[in-house]
C-alpha cells in the first residue's frame, strides 16, 4: 500500500525529530504530529525555531524546511487519526508510580488510550506502528483493543522501535545503524504492512540496514539494546572505583578494552552515572517482565546494572563531601551541567538531580549553570523527588545564567554534563575567584587535569588514581 498520510501520536523527543526527518525525506507524504499537550504543539509551531520544545543539533533546519509543506503539528488528534493510513504511536511509557508493578513496570495507560482513540475514530484500514518502547507482547494487547470494536476496520500492528540517542537524534535518524521492523511475517497482509513501512525508510536508509523480524523479537530487542548499553556504562563505572583504589586509570583501561574488536570502543566512558528517560525505565521494565515469568536470576542480573548506577551517583556525591573536609554545610558548590548528557535540554533522570539532592541533604548551598536547561525545569526536577519543600529547594539552590558568576566564591565545582563549552572556559579566571583550596570534581573526565593542576586547582576525576 502506498502511504500518503501519516499521523504520529506524541510530539516528544522521539515523535518530533522522527517525523521531521520522515517529512523531509518524503515530501509527497503528509505527516501530522499530534499531542494533547497544547504548549508543546504551540512550541513546535513557533515561528522562531529556536523555541522548538526539543533541542537537537540540526533539527531546527529540518523543521524549517518541512513545516507547513508536508509536516504539521496539531492538537486535533481525532482528525489526524481519521485521515491517516499509517499511525505511529510515540507516547511516553514511564515507570509506573502506583499499583501493581509500581516502580518497575512500564505504565501503558497512554498507549491504551491511543489504541482506544484509534478504535473509536477509524473508518478505514490502518497500519499501527509501535514507536514507543514497550514491554514484549504489548502488540497483543493493542490487537485485543483494536479488534473488538465491531466496526470492521482491519489493522496491521508493527513494532518499529526507535534507537536514536538524544543530542545526536538527527544524525542517528539520517544514518541509522539499523531500522528494525517487527510484524506479522506469517501472513500476506502482515508482509505488505512491513513492506509499506520499509519503503518509507528505503528513501534514505540502505535496504540491507532494514531488518525484519517477528513482532515479539522486535519489541524485546529494543529493551535488550538499552539494557546492553547501560550495562556497559555500569561495568566501566564499577571498574572506575577499583581504578581509584589500585592506581589504574579507567581511561587507559577503557582504551585497552576498546581495541579488542569483540568488545568495541564505544560506551566505555566512565561517568558520574548514566541518566536519561530510558535506560533505567527500560531495565526496570525488563526486570519486571523477567520476574513475572518467574525468571528471578535473569531479573537479578539486570537489576544489578541499576544498583551499580545508583551507587555511582551516591559515591560521587559522597566523595565530594569527604574531600571537602567531611562537610559541605553552608558551602557554595557549583554544578556545571544539569542535562543528562551534552547537546540536549532533556534532564530526565539526570545524575545531576541526584547529586544535587544528596548535597542539599548535607545543607550545601548550590548554584547550577547549564547552557540549555531552563531554570523552572531544574526546580521541577528537584521538587519531583519530594526530599524537601519547594521553598527550601529555591532557598538552597540557585540557577545562574553566567558560568563565571556561578563559580565565583565557590568551595568546589562539579562537572556533571560533558558540554563542550566547559572545556574552553577561562579556568584561570575561575580559579582566581574561588575559595582555596579550589576543588574541581570532574564527573565526566572532560577537563584537562594537568592544566587545572598547573593553575592551582585540586581536581578529582572518576576512575583516576587517588
Ligand atoms: P515524551 O514524553 O517526550 O513525549 C511523549 C508525548 O506523548 C508527550 O508530549 C505527551 O503529551 C504525548 N501523549 C501522551 N499520551 C497522548 C495521547 N493519548 N494523545 C496524544 N499525545 C499523547 O517521550 P519521548 O522521549 O518522546 O519517548 C516516547 C517513547 O519513545 C517512550 O516509550 C520512550 O521509551 C521511547 N524512546 C525514547 C527515546 C528518547 O531518546 N527520548 C529514544 C528511543 C525511544
Ligand atoms: C539511549 C540509547 O543510546 C539509544 O539508542 C536509545 O534509543 C535511547 O537510550 C532510548 O531508548 O531512549 P540516550 O539515553 O538518549 O540514548 O543517550 P545515551 O547516549 O545512550 O546516554 C545515556 C546516558 O549514559 C547519559 O547520561 C550518558 O552520559 C551516559 N553514558 C553514555 C556514559 O556515562 N558513558 C558512556 O560511555 C555512554
């Protein structure tokens, strides 16, 4: 079937960039991205593309090119569903915060709402695509909802998980390692649906990188990919502590490992801990699924990746306190970076939130500087933890819009996001205006330690000999 009209439900970090690229590459297909969040849609439609709700290098140019040509952002979900031949579901699937599976299982209420809305609106046959990351076998639940409306509409359900990473979303979408399409490979209709989606990607992705599997393999591959990636970070972070104790240097160890082509060099950067909306949520979801099948050893194995990551964040903050003569009470501490990684304004599960919370519990006076994150976002991240009152958070943590101002009179600086610009600051000037000894805790191993030492700083990095 030749696709003419695409609807994407969910205009977030995945829906927005993914559909922008599809619209750019397929000018003959009308792509409508819908969301119930009116502010988000208004921001996607803002004439000033600097105000797009998602910051991603290269994205604003693509949106500028395609918007109003064949890319539309709207709150009219019903109408977009009605007109579409193909519907991507790209809504949020966060960890459940209530009831059975609380703190572990994925909350699928938004997915189910989408399915019910599609079922109530659709008058002609549609291909439904799971773009969100979902527990394995969710497609069966979608099918149950969609097939029981009695209106005779036929649906094909495909799983097409997204592997983009934030900060490199546009590059990842333009040049993906692979596109995974799971579908009903045993029926003619299923194969045709897969073909229709594949033809869209084939406009810019080499055919050999488009992989077709059954639906369950596709759903499970997405969770597995994130679990493997996160496991690498936890593995190198586990070694970072051993490096600190033994005189080994985690950077050198990672280099030695990475040159083994069986291991590979990527994702071996030791850090203050991984963040982001997905690694933790997807592993917890995997753990929950394994437990629900009684696979306790499998569940424990993967849960350890999260336990290690929580430990690394705590260890980083405790190390700061210990180095600052066992107390940070009343001391000004500057956090450079709040986003969970560079080149994004996303702060979900950022290690910075947990480091700040830990230091605030010890009565530190914190100042945060991040080049892309809004002040209100920082406060809302902290408030969400409910560790103290909103007033107390605003009293003890301030947000600066100038890095030099942020670092003035600080006892210590912690680098928590690897923003490129941090490397190029005038560190002599920062040193001159700090209290001495001037401590720098580099949670990203970003800065040049030798230069900092020459200036007079006392720098500490993750996984380097003490
Ligand atoms: P997001 O929270 O940024 O966006 C989801 C959007 O869906 C929100 O704007 C929300 O208002 C909207 N929404 C929810 N229910 C709706 C409904 N019934 N009708 C219309 N709109 C609705 O989430 P995201 O980061 O884009 O992630 C979406 C999914 O993609 C998740 O399952 C996530 O695990 C997965 N994923 C995310 C990334 C990433 O880098 N963020 C990468 C790969 C996969
Ligand atoms: C990750 C995956 O890389 C994507 O493939 C996947 O699509 C996405 O999750 C998702 O499902 O949401 P993302 O979370 O955007 O992407 O960013 P990553 O580059 O994976 O980084 C995740 C976290 O790990 C960041 O906090 C990053 O700083 C940290 N990290 C990463 C390290 O500490 N060390 C590394 O070597 C790599």
